């Protein structure tokens, strides 16, 4: 006499660990990506304007001889604006991919959040550096004004 073979346990329904945002979420994320992209472009334009102003200030200082303080301050502003522009653009791209891809939303979200975390960590360091350069620039301007 043979013993009956028990039925195998039911197979669990496969569910991906990925979360897919719905249409309303995608509209919000898309609007965020668009705003970040515009902000990125504007920051890059401001940064380039500061680069031009810094170069003109350096040229004037070299020709006239004298104070490099304003050029240092403009260079620090250019660096800060350009970094913000590039990092914001990178994060915007990651947010845009959340909307455009399927079954990769969490991966792209975490990538975007990681980019933002890194950006703000480096931005903090750049702000400290810009403050130091600004203080040096102000000191150079002060010394130049005291010497006249």
C-alpha cells in the first residue's frame, strides 16, 4: 500500500521589490525634474557670467596692477554657482528617469536621493571654502584701501 503524496504548498505570487509610482506621483516627480532642470540651467548661466567677470577683473588687475580681492570673490561665486548647476542637473536627470522608466522607480529614486545627499555635502564644503575665499578677498580689499 502506498501512502499518498501530499500536495506541494501553493506557490506564492511573485511580487517585485520595486515600487512603481502612479500617474499622479509621476506628474509631481516630472514637475520637480523640470523645475530642477530650469534651475540648473540658470545657475550655470550665472556661474558663466561670474567666470567672465572674474576673468575681466583679473585682466584689469594685471594691466593696472593692484588688488586681486574682487577677482577672488568672483571666482568663488563662479565655482559655487557652477557646482550647484551641474549637481542639480544630475539629480534632475535621475528624477526624470523615474517617470520615463518602468520597474526601476526605487532604483532611480535612491540614485537621485544619493546624488542630492552628495551634492549638499559637497555644497556645504564649497560654501565654507567660498566664505574663506570671500574673507581673503575682503581682507585684500581692506589692505589695499588702507595702503592708499
